[in-house]
C-alpha cells in the first residue's frame, strides 16, 4: 500500500519551490498537489488528459471553457482533455489535489 498525508505533501511542495508537486504516477493515473497563492496567476495550459481537481483549502474562481464557478474547500472540478481552464480571482491561498487520467504527459 502507498499512502500520503497532505501535511507531508505540502511540506514537499513548499521545499520544491514550484506550484505543482506530482506525488503519484502509474500508467492510468497521476496525482499531484497544486498550490496557488491569494492574488496569484494560474498559468497552466490545456492538458492532453482528463483531470479532476479537489479543493483542499482556499477560495477563488475556476474557469473551464467559458464557464466560471466559485470554488472552496470540498469543491470538485472536472476538466475534459484539451479544454482551456484556470483558477482566478484567488481570494485565499488555494491547495488543490489534481488527478490526471491517464497519467499526465506534459513534463
């Protein structure tokens, strides 16, 4: 079994100095922790894989295609492969679990 603790992942992500920390990769799935500060800019581009975001903490807005939706702890956002998306109007630091299926290929 492989298990993870959010507190350990947050510490690893902070040490990396990067907003995204991949912590799981198998052929059919990858997962990571994505952190964006309040007032920050999300510069991601569309991905070749479907993805799911789970908001662990923070508040802001998510834009998927032409739709905007407020996000907060417990929100789940699905983004289909190739769809423009980003988080914006981040009012509280966002911590997001991100799941890609199949595993993300944009590294």
